[in-house]
C-alpha cells in the first residue's frame, strides 16, 4: 500500500495488472451495451420521427449560434492582435466511450474505453456536451479512470462568467453538488451565475462551463459565504465523452525533463 | 481424505463471477446496498475447502479486487486476508451452524471487512461522511443462504474436495 501511494514506478505495475482485469470490465459493460442495442432496434417509428424533429430544430438553433461564432472569433482574434496578447488555442477533442462506473458510492469515478495505448495521458481533461466532467487520474493500456468533479478529492479552478471572480470549486462526494470555498462576503455572486474553468492551475483549458450557482448562503456567523453549484455536465448519464488534447505548459516541461 | 485434485479452475471461475458482479452498475437507490460478492464467495470456499483456499488466495484475490475497484493496491488484499484468517479459525464451528446462524456470522465478517476497508481508505485520502457503507454487510447476510446453497451445488456437481 505504501509502495502504491509513494512510489511512482508502481503506476506502471498497476497498468500491467489492470491489463488482466480489462476483459472483466468489458464483460461488465456487455449487458448495458446489449440493452442499448435492443432499445435502438425496437424503438417505434413515431418516436424516431419525434426525435428527428427535435434534433433538426436543435441543429437549426446551434447553426444560428455558430454563424455568429465565426464573426465573433474573427473579431476576438483581431482585438487580441491589437492587444498583442497570445492566441487562445482551441484544443482538439476526441470522442471516447464510458465502459464502467466505480461501484463505490464514495468515489465518483468512471472508466473509459481508451488508455495509454491510445495516447490518453494523466490529468487529461474530460468533457461532455454540457461541460467539464473531470480528469484522467489513472491509466491502463486500454482503459483509463476519470475522477469526476464531484468526487470528494476533486478541486477545479473556476471563475464566474459574469464578472470574472475566481475561485476553486470543490467536489463534495455528492452527485450534483459543488462548493466554492473561501468566498468573501462582499463578492458579487448570485444564484444562476455560470461558473467556467479559469485555466489557472494549468490542468483544464479556459472557458468551459463547470456549473451553475444555485444557492448562496450569507451567514453572518461564518467567516465566508457558502456557495453551492450544480455541475452543468450530466455526470451520471453521459455515455459519450470528449477527451481534450490539452497539455498545460507545466506538464509539457515535466515530460521533456 | 483424498488428495486435493482438479477444479481449481472452477473455484477461480466463481471468484471471477464475483468480481464481475461486484462491478455491475446498479441503480442509484441500490448503490449503497450492493452485497460484497467477492467476500461472500471467499468465505464459502475457505469454509468448505480450507486446505485449498486460504490466506494466500485471499491476498491474490484482494489485489485483483483492488485493481478492478481502482483503490490503493493492498487495501482489499489486507481486509480479505483478515477475513480469510477469521474463517480459517472458525470454519469447524461455521460448518456446524444452521444457515441463519451462519448468516449472522457473515454479517459480522462482512462488517469487519467494510470497516477495515473504509478506515484504510480514509487514511489514504478518500473520505466519506456516512455510515451507509455498513449496509452491504446486512445485504450480504441476507444473500448468504442462497449463495451458500448455490455454491454447495457447484461444489457437489464438480466433486471439488
């Protein structure tokens, strides 16, 4: 146990051991996969048509947003050039699939179907359609484990989208709850504010939605305001996730050394 | 008593089934009430065949369970070894007990396993603030009689000694 905690070489050993149990994890995933397949096959025509309709209208809305996006991006780049600021990268993403969930209710972890053989790396950010899901914490050859942002060990640097106030969102070990720590009483933050990643700490790229503030408790008896937020990602429902090819400069240096 | 013979594969297969069951996704309501399949199967085999399944197999099984669970290597290994040790001491009495009394012992053993596992886990950093982690011991005790009969049927079918 001590070796596993304190000796980095053990990660490799663990990866090899994980290779042994990878088939088990695939096996566990089969029933869900079959159920998915069956429900894909026996879905009725009416609901398919409805879904198609809904997706079309959604696509329309998104396309409209994208039209503005192009203009805004161009404008943003021009402004940044004026300011001589560095480019904001738009990191590449790739689609991965979830093949398992950690059964321990204290740990919010999911298992992905790609590992170090597919060039997943430690600390890689994971997103879903709604926002940030978490980061890769351990690697095997063909699978990897992702710690969700609601795990009790997780902390993610965020800022309030409305006014740029920075803080750190901690997981509480409870699905659908994040907490901001050490928020002074005088800060302008209210329910409904969107929290986005601030890019500080270098682990997560900047500007992805993390959560929405749903409760601000200003208790005169406490030194700080208690801010609770709900993650925007669908942590317990998404099956298809996005891995972001984003390496912070600190990580790159560490690799080069 | 005949020499230990064959069937190691069958025992291993039951452990594999246990490992798979311990990873099966459950609905949120039941997430806390998952029976500790691996511990139950281990208790059965140590009780039935103490000369074949003992502390060593318990340790190896624990390492596998750790890898599957993603916990720190050695946590489950230690707690499973402790459980196997208790059963090795108690197996003669356990065999004499009626099923419901065995279930009570299983309740205690799985409870010890859960306590050990979660204490050590909180030492290594993962904390939880609820006592619900003891619930699996109750569920395991309820599952025990059926699992016992099933595994005994397996043992008799394959003449495992």
